[in-house]
């Protein structure tokens, strides 16, 4: 089964759950299979506490704006793209979120050091150029780590 690295950045939806804003899928040779920045859902409006949480991620973490994006989120597109692949995800929270969202997929939790310890030297920028909290950059950093580990073994 071919392996892919899955990374995403989120906003909080109006019920306080997370919703994927940026998604990146890369194969083990650094080929980008999918990279999307999703538009704000048309019916979205927030209670104050979630709009504050979203201000935080906009200003401090991934720095994407809700209004930015190329298309609307469609789970069927992601399911279709990932079916038959082994999805590798870093971080227990993202793993749990993703396996609940798409329970029919093959998903594996990656054990890696924190992002602060991963190498961001060989990475690509996505077109939004929004710092290291970018799903595309994080995919590259994970692949950098996996390639080092695989060469050592
Ligand atoms: Zn990005």
C-alpha cells in the first residue's frame, strides 16, 4: 500500500469543532498529490468565543484568513484521493480528528519529534506564504524526518 503524508491546518466551526482550512497530501517522493486552501463555509457565523479562537489562529498560528481560499470543502474529494493509500498523520489530535472524519480510510499515527525539532530546510512554500504553520511546509518537514530515519536504519 502506498504511503502518503497528510497535514492540515484548521479553524473552529460555529459549534467549536474543527474544520480543515488548508490540506496537503504528499507522497514519499515529495510529490504534492493535493494542496487546497478552502473558502469559508457560506453559512458560517461564530459565537464570540470561537471567533476569538479563530483570531488567534489567524494572527499567531497558520495566519490564513477565513476569507482566503480557492474552493469550498468537499469531503468526497479527499476520500476519493486517499482511498487505497496509507495516510500517515503526525499528532494524536489530528489523527483522532481525521479518523473520525474519514473512518473508512487507512490511517497511521506517526511518531515524530515536535515541529520545533523537525528540519524545515528542504521545504516548499504554498502560494499563501504564511510561515511554518503551513500544511505544505509541514508535509515536507515530516518527509525530511522520515528520510533521515529511513537512511539510518
Ligand atoms: Zn500553506
